[in-house]
């Protein structure tokens, strides 16, 4: 069944329990995405139509119960010859396991558990559903402490035939009510009797009635009194013992009349004023209890002889009148009765001996088969006359090799009857987990998930790679998703995104279009839009701007770069040659002349025209480019000192109204020799602005 998909939606995960009638599996509901418990009917009952009919009807009836202390039934179905019931899955233990591990339980815990069971029974009884099989095996305790009663309605499907066929039902005889043991109609009070036994067992760790066979236990329910719980566990308050005594009366009329009444008693029994109340007493013995008859003592020889003589004397006269034949006939009838009585007694003794031989089954002491190989353990148990529960539970158990028994449901030294069933759990090879999908997680998140799966930290490797995914996220993994891996040895390589690969943007300014495109290809970039624009600073046909990356900035591989190509000066620009007159400090003596200028091309700073050593007055042509709203300025330095600055206005040049320029005069040796400076009336010349610039190189 493991791995089977039942009903097209329930994937069987593992077996978690079972009894004489059914096996219980943990499964996953694929449709709703939750774990469920599935009870599957054993194969020996699939041909019993009456049983199947009751099984389904009662399971469907139990599904109508909705209570926090009742295991919910989700679905009832059939697939081929598999009959199953889908129920709520409870993560925890059943009450029988808890009693086995740590009974006797604390009084407060026992009352809390019993009260929740009683509340569930009250709800069921109000819906006309009798459980009929209350026992610790059918009580589940979740990890949150919530009590859940299961198998509602299932016990009702048990017939007189199945009672002798299923060890599960025979095992329930310890919790049968007297009326249940007699086979008469059971009702709500039978459930309360069984609940009293469960409370008794929780508080004492023992059952009230034990016997060598189920029949002997059933007879004790009918005939015998049980030992008071406080005799076994003196820590039990009298108020709690009274609840047990009342719920376990053999006469149903003397028990609690309803689960609600019992629940009310449970809610108050631990109050201070009630804990030491008087022991409950009942006026009359139970009507159904069988009384022991005193043994008939044999009469003494003398007494018998006297009685016989007396009888003989009383009839003496009659005997003397009778003939010998009549006297003989008088003893025939008593002789026949005595013979018949002897025959009956002998027959009864024979029957009792025969039944005893059939009912008394040899006892077997459970051995310890843990740590044995499965084949050896099974052989040893079968030789002792025990039956191995089928199927054997197979799951991985740390510390046990494949095929070794790691658990048996009956402890070593437990005495059971020959033919009893024992369940074995056998370890298998450690199942390898599957690699989760770590992509799109950060490296830290992926590492944490792997560490939680017991992967060694040293075996988690990080490899960077450029990608368009967010920086720091996993884009590849090795091993791949859903690959099986051994956490002890696996090495996981996580490829982490570094973002897009970046490169340094080259300088395209001053390059031709073809040069710029070639430069971009070299570094992995793409030439995008090409825009033409005028420029005072860049020659025609060369790149004047690049966008969106400046030279030296970082760009991603494959990005497009937009360039602007200069078409030269704009139409309104003027090329103007400014004739600058320069004279030495003293005629005939050397003076160092330095000229700087700024115009539309160098509006953000001055341009060094050059230096010249002169001995006489000279005129130097300065080539300027003028633009509206940008004046040209020519600065003159002589012998290291600022001498004069000349401003040439765009409008003056365009209108032909450039001011006259005075030629500075050099010193002639005496003041009387000084003459007025010469005036230059035509200081400059306008040329074609689209013509190539003629730069004067002056040493």
C-alpha cells in the first residue's frame, strides 16, 4: 500500500497502526494538501456483505459528529476490493501507549483526559450514536494535549461472528460492560462503564479484571467485584474513586444516567470540599451478580445410620406386611435416579475438561528480538507459536542497519497466549532526501535550508556569475532540483548572480562615427542612436557627446550607447581675424609678448595663442570664432605683466562697428621724442565660418 494513490487523491505514506479488523495508514490528501489517516478494512472481511454494509453505514453515521474531542471522518470509499475510511490525522500518541509508558498517571491529568472523553460521548449519545468500544487504544492524545476519540460507529459493525475472529475485539473484553459480555442490547451506560475502566487503568496502571482467557474475563465482569482503586493507589481522592465505583456498577440502573451527569461529577471532583467526601455506598448488591453457593458438607456416618434406622422403624409395620417381591420394587426408582445423576455428573465433568482443554491456550513469554536480522527474529517468534503482524513496518531508524529489527510492540518478558500477534518494525536503508529548489533565494537563505537538511557547511560552495537576476540570488544549483543526495557527503555548488557584467566606458569624443562604433564593439557595447548637432568645440564629422555613459563610468555588457556627431559651427557663427598690434617696452630692445584669447570655442576658459619676442611694433592676427551673446576677449601680456585686454563683440563685428585700436608706442629714450600712437582703423577681417580654422602657431 505504501506509495499507492487511493481514490485518485490519497497518497499512502506509511503504516501507523492497525487492529484485528483494519490497518491504519498515514496519507497525504493531494487535493486539499493535508495529511490524513486512512483506515483500510482487512482482506478477510471484504467478502462479508453484511459487515461491509454496516461498516459503511456506521462510518457515514459517525461522520455526522462534529466535536473538538471526536476524530473527524472526511470520506468513505471503495477502490476495487479495498474499503477505506478517511479520517483526521492526529500527530501524537494513543492513550494505551501513554499508560504503558508512565502509568499510573497524575490524578489531574487522568480527570482532564476522562472529562474530554466524556464530553465526546455526550455529544455522540445526543446524536443517537453509541461507541461500544471505548478503550485506551481508541483514545488519541495530540501533541497539544487535545483528546480525540476515534472509531465511532466502527464497533457497532462488529457481529457475533467477528467477535470470535478478531483479536482486536477479544482484546476489548477487558473494557466490556456486563450487558455487553452477556450479548444483550447495549446503550449509553455501557460506554460509561467502559470509560470507568479506562479511568481505573490510568490511575492504577492495571485493569480491574484479568483472566487466562477472554471468556474468564467476561465472566468476572458478570460475577466478581473489583479491587478498590484506592487500595492500589492511595493517592486517589475519594471523590475520584466514587466516580469509578458508580460508573462500573454491574446494574446499569445504578450507574450514571447520562454522560452529561458523569461529566458534571468529573468537573467538580477535584474541588477541595469534595476530595475527602465519604465513600459511595449502594443499598443492595447488583441484581445480575452471581452469588457463590456454599459447598455441601458430607453427613457423618453415625448420623446417616441413625436417620436410616429411624426411617426403617417408622415403616416397620408396613414392611412386615409386604412380600419380598414388593420390597424389592420399592428400591428400583431411587436406584434409577441415583444412576442418572451419576451419569450426568460424569458427563458434565467430561464437558468441563474438554472445554477447559480447548479454552486454555499455552502461554508464551515474549523474547527480545531487537537488533536481530528480520529473518532470524521472524523464525524465532514463529517457533514459539506467535503470529507476525502483516505487514511488517519498514522504515529507516538511525543507528540500525538495513534489515535489523529496531522495535517490537510487546516488551520482552511479557506473557501472552500462543497464537498472539506481535508487530515488528524493521529498519531500512536511510532514505535519501531530495534536493530542494534553491533558485531565486539568497545565498544565506539557501545555506540555512541546506544546513537544516544536515548538509555540512564546508560542503556548501558559492560561485559568482554575471546575470540579469538580482544580485546575491541563486541562479543555478548542483545537484539539481529533486536529485537524491546524501547529506553527509554531498557537495552543493550554488551559482550566485553578480548582476549584469560591467565594463569601463571608452572615450568616444573627437572620434569619427566608424571609430566610435568600432570602439564600442571591442568592449561589448552596441552603437545606438546617432544624432547630428552643431558644435563650436568639435570639428565637423566627429563625436561631440556620448550618452548615457561618460568616459570612465561603468556600463553593462550589451548596453546601447547614443552618440552625437558634430556638423560644425552653426550658421550664425562668424570667423573673425583680429589684428592685434604689439610694441616692445623700448624700441630696439627685446620684449616678451604673450597672447591669450577666448571665444565661442573656449567660453569656459582662455586659449593660449602663444609667445613672441619682439624689438619693434608688430601686428599679430588672432583667429576668433564669434557667436551671439558670446564676446571674444584677447589678453596681452608684456614681459610677464598684464598689459591690455581687448573685447570683440559679435554684434560689433557683424555690424562692422569694431572700435579702432591704438598701436602702443615704445619708449624712444627721451620724453620730448614721444609722439601720438598710431590708430588702426581696420582691426580685423571676417572670413567664411564654415572654412577650416587656421590656427596661428607662434613661438
